[in-house]
């Protein structure tokens, strides 16, 4: 099946035609999901003893399967945290796969890892961390957060051997990403959630710590702050939290998976003051850094601590660490051993466009949120729940019930117009169902926003 023949060449041309058409389409079909039963009826048996042939399989993908999948970069896909990879990054993702490079060790991937590291140096420079700080590309924010917090716990135990075997405690806020809760379960650590979805303040952390028993205080090994909450784009009091952590010897992790891209926007950089106090930071290039899925990143103030906690050993791996292969080995700094060089599409796009163009794209997302806020205030039938933060906007339609929001979402999505999903907002009272915009794609226009709001009349 690895033979090169004329059928493979022709299929390759068909695939390239599809790919070129897709990445040059500024408004691709939104895509509407079908049930598993519907897809089975349309697709039939696809994995068979003799195969159905490449032409048939690709036609099935093009005409059925991809149409039942949502295009994350549609300009009116404003739900969740969408994505909008640059055309250059999408193209180079194909090149990355075709290059077939294993990106775990310098021996196998030196040239490609070098390029990844060029992109990583730029990311690190945005954070203000001191010389020596560095990071690695991961599968996403969950893997990045887990890698950082495992490093935090192992460092906590190494410094105090009596804590080996002791159940650790992580402190975070109600606005933290769901992966923090999942991470605590995976690590079998306790989790203390402080406050509301509003900004997590240093004073609230200090109060929470003071209210713990002496044994509980000794079990706290990490505090997780958020640099742009997924639900509302809120940036925690990074400076206040960081100083509390420094004063008490607690690992300070900043989850900026969504908001981290805005570090490059001059209008927003001051909002992240204090991020330079972090021991580790998560940023997801596949969110607001215009890379394809899946690409996250974790950055460490002291990478050697991650290497000590996470490097994997095995006799079959020894050769990777011989003198002939000396160089940066990404597998030593995160929980994954086998990895593709997922930072390459970001590197190529940065190299092609330059960082100034990236800043313009970040500023446009922030501007769209501001414009949307003004439009929402001006309709007469909608209002802001809170002021826009980064590129997130929460708003309500006067008189609507949760079912109204649900039906509105279904109506716009299933006719292929827009995907704007409701969310719940809870500050200090009961949770309220509201609407939410999250602007990532700089191709989204004011007319798109106006058209979506019009469907709420």
C-alpha cells in the first residue's frame, strides 16, 4: 500500500485541489452535524477487507463527512474559543505531516526542533520572564497545564522529602478552565476553588490561604491563575497573586491558553502585568495565535525543573542522549514522549508574515469585541452582561429564557449562517443563561455582528 502509482498521483492532485480551495475560501460552509445513524446511512461501510479505493473514500469525505463537521474558521463561528489558522500555517501543517519527523529528540528532529524553538523564543519574549526561561509545544492547553502542575508538585516534594506521598492541594478560581479540575483528578490532588468568575484577586488568595489549617497550608503546592478566562476573557490579578505566591513559596502557574496571544497587542499588554512572576505559563497557538489544531505550549521560568520531573528513561532511549545528539529534546519537558513537530506551522507563519502582522490581528479581535459591545448596547433589545474583555463579549436578550437562547442557536447553525452558543454566567448569584461572542478570526466584520444581532429581534 506504500507503492507510488498513477492512481495515487491523481488522488494527490484531487486532495491538493480541495486543500487549495479550502484555504483560499474566506467564508467556507459552516458545516452542520448529522446523527451517527444518518452518517452511517450515507457513508455505508468504509473500512473493509478489500478497501473502497481512494477516489471513493475522498469523494465521501468531500461530499458527506466534512459537510457534517463545523468549520472552526468560519467568520461567524463565534462560539466556544474558535480558531483561525493562517493560510500559511494550514499549508505548512501539510508540509509538517509530509516531512514525517519525530519531534521528541534532537537526534531525530534537530532542524525542525530548531525552527520550533525560534517560534518559542518569541512566545517567551512576550511574557517578560527572565533569561533562561523556555518552553515546549504540546497537544494543547490541557497537556500544557498538566505538564506544568506535575512539575510543580514534583518540585514541591523534592524540596521537602517529608512531603513525598502527601496529597497535594491546588488553589484556583471559579473562572479557571475545566482542564484544571480534570488535571487535579488525574494527579489525585485536592482542588480549592476561590471566589466567583470575576477577577481572582491577590487579596482573595491571601484570605483563602489564611483560612486553611496548618496541615492544609503545607499541602498547597500550586496556584493557578487565568490570563483570559474562556467564558468571559477575564485576566486575573496576576501581579497580586504572583506576589502572594512568591511570599509563601508556592508555585505560580498562569493559564493563558486563550488570552496569551494578546500579550503581543500593545493595547492589552498592561493587563497581563505580573505574568513575569509566573513559574509556568500555558499559551495555546491553536487558539489566538492562528495555528492549526492541535498546538499548545508550556513555558517554564526554570526549564530544568520540568526536565527533572518529566524526562523519561529507557535503555532504548539512551542513544538519544549521547554526545552525537546533544540538543533540546522536547520530550523531556512535557508529559508526552512521541510527538509531531506541531510548532512548525506557527514558525512558518511567523517567519512568512512577521510579528507585526500578528499584532494587527490580535488588535482586530479586541476591536471587534469593543464594536460588538457598542452594537449590543444600541439595539434596544439586548444589553451587555459585563464590559467586553479581550475578545469575549457576554450579553443578554431582554425577556429570553434558556430555551429561547437554545432555539436561536439551533436556528442560526442549522441554516448554515452562524454558530453562536449560549453560556452561563454566575458572578455572586445564581447562574444566568446569556449569549456570548468570542472573536478570533480577523475576517469577521461589523456586518456579520449586526446580522447576528438582527436574528435576535
